[in-house]
C-alpha cells in the first residue's frame, strides 16, 4: 500500500480527498523558501553531529554503511533537559468530544507563522516495511532540532533504493484516497499569547500534540522529547491502518519454527517496561528457530492474519544495558544518558538511568539477528501482558468477547517512559486498552478487530502477568517457561475454579487459592474495576469510546461467577 503525494489539477479542491482545513494549515509550510530538504541519512547525521550540544561519542556505529551511514559514523548522544518522557496530557485528537478544532487550528496557524523566521528541515520516511502496507510520512522541524530529525529518520525507514522501489510497486492504500502523512513540529514553541489565538483549547498552555488522523496530519509543539515524535508518527500510521482493515498493535511479534517444521506466531501486548521486548527477543536457549517482526509496532491483517512491521529499528530503554554491554554495539544514537572518559580517553555512554529515568537509545535492525519485515504465517496467539497482582502468571480466555474485552481492560502500572500530570499516582493500577495509549479512533474499532481474530480466525488468547502475583514476583524465566510450554503444546489448561470462560495452566509457586477469602476479594475487586471501566465507556467522553453490550456482559459474567 502507498499513500498519495501528487494530484492532478482536477483532483485539487474543497471537499476532495486530501484537502481540508487542518491539513491545509500543516502542509503549506513544507514548501516555504526557508525550508531545506534533507534527503539522506548521511545528511541528517552530519546535521545532528554538528548541532550545538550534541555529544559525539567514540562508540562506532556497527556496520552503519549497510543502512545509509558512512563507515566512520559514531553514536551521537543528545539530552533534552528536564523532560525525559511522553506527556499524554498534551494530546488533543480531532473528533473527540470537547476538542475544539477551530481553536486548535488557529494555534497551529500562528505556530507556523512564527517559524518563518527559522530555517526549517523537511525529511521523508516510510512507515510500514512491506508492499502490503507502506505509507510516506513527512516531518518539518526547525534548525536546532537536528537530533530529533536524525533520530526520526533512523527510527523509521529512510528512503533507500530498495524501499523506494518497493514503495513504487506497492498498492495505493484506500483506493488511492489516503494522502501522505504530514507532521509539523516546533519544539521551541512556548505557547505565548498571540492576537486571535486562544490557548484555553490546550490541556497544557506550553505544549501540544494535535492529531487530525482523518486528514493524515499532526502538529507537535513545545515538545523536545524524541518519543513524542516517534509515537506521534505511529499514532498517525496506526489510525490509517485501522481505517483500512488492520488491527493496530503496540506490542511485539515473533514466529517460532518447531523441530517438525511447523510455525507458531505469538503477539504480545504491553506498555513500556512490561516485558514485551524481553519476550519478543528471547532466544529460548536455541530450542526453536525464532524470527522477530518487531517489539513495539506492527499491524495484523484481520482477513489474512499476516503481520507487517511499521519501523526497522528499536527505541529501547538503556536502563538494563550497562556501559560495555555487548548489546550496546548495536546502538545508533542515545538520548537522556550521561557519558564519561574511559582509560583510553574515549567518550563512552553512561547508561543504567544514572542521570535520569527513561534513558533511551535507538538500536539498529542488526540487534535482532532474525528480523523480518513481514510474517506471512497467520498469528496463532495473542498475549495480553498485565501487571495485575490478582492474576496468575497465565490464564487462557475462551470466548471472543471475553478475550477482546480483557484486552480492552488491560491493567498495568505506569512506566518511567511517561511524564505524568501533577498529582497523578505513579503506582496506581491503570487500564490502558490493548496497551495502546496512542489510539485516535473509537475504542470499539479495536474491540471488534481483536474479537474478529479470536471469533473468526481462531486465534488463541491469553493473559500473562509479568509483575507480582499476590506479593511474589513473576520472573522472566517463569514467563518464558510458560510460553515454551504453550508453543510445545505441553501446557495443560483446565477450567479455573468457577469461571466457565477462563482456563488456567498452574505454574509451580503461583497457584491461586480460590478458598482464600482475602485473595478472592481482591480478585473480585479487580474484575469489578474492569466492569466499571467498560460501563464508563458509555459515559466518558460523551460515549466516544463506548464498547458493545457483549463486552460488558462477558466481564460481568466473570464477576458473577466469583460469588
């Protein structure tokens, strides 16, 4: 699939695909006489290397010439300041109740005007790595933000000859009615009062992530953290995929090849820090052939059940990768880390979140030796990763409604990748549907797509708890052992107590005692939390995210059986 960049004269005009207010505001500045086009990764690297404040480490980029860099390229480090995480509060989504697009459009119009005094950079990438699904994305960003530009081109697919040819051969998405995605960014914007601009339409007067996904455009203002640009781009790409028959996935996917040659495709869904990357990249001691699609962003075709990766590289935490770690040879850039001199006077990264929480790095595709851009084999299983202390290390969900609604009520704890609003409890158990806080369309769309995978395509569905179970930590070895038992068809599931739609595989050391009134009371409370969440979807945001009645019935049935 490809998006549309060029229009015959008779296709340009009011009411025609690709032409609407917000998009018109955002696209126009890309053609300004203050804009410099950045065409290659080499150009972006030189700009970032020479940008004030960049630290050029003495760590070489491993095999950088294979993906568009010079042989002597080094890992670049850039630190953003006090903000080192995503800020969901700043997101404003066109179409949601209470979002005043007219006022937001004026904020963006004025922000665009202010950039006339700046040199701006325009870069293009592909998101989606297979002819089945490839879209073109444009970024416009001011001089001084070269590291964001470079990281963005690294994170997504730069326009190499291979992918340009692939894109040319791909099928137009949406029958040719989906235009390229345009993102306007000014991290230097500060929300100053301007005539005709009312900042009360913002959640925070100093920053804005404004998405108009129906028009394939976005504006990111006052936000330096690269993660806003990465996830902002994915937000747009996932919304476009959702409109065109795909389940949009914030998670990881891998394909196991068993000794008999059969395949098993597992998709895991979880927030940053849930263990989805650990699970996705686990090699299982060489027991299987393992092929990795991605650990953060992909889409599933709900008709064929094949899957496509959205981005080639990995934006990973550096917390668990100490200086000198073998994995660090695959680093391309680092953000919000420190550095020091080694015994040879060479500049080395200082990781492990010593400087701040949520230190990050972009790792090359080479980090995972068996990476692919598409998995043709149909997905076999979905795993919702939860950090809910009442749920055992693994349960299996029967019935498509329960399987999907448990994904819609995925409960977990906040991660250090997020900047929380003042007063928010970082330890509270929160519901993040399908582990995807980047949705810009009604929640029912995801509910129906995942329900279809289970109901019509016979995809199995599990919950795995990677946090604590009633005070006892579930270790990675437990989670991986459970996965291996399922893949090998050795996991013996049986009905879990009174629950007719939930089976359990009892894992040693974590067998729940349903005769313990304290445990059952807590379990019931957490399930009732889910009932309340689903019921509230009919009320919150004027019912924008209301789930179908069968979703509430499925989770209420679980509560009713726990008498």
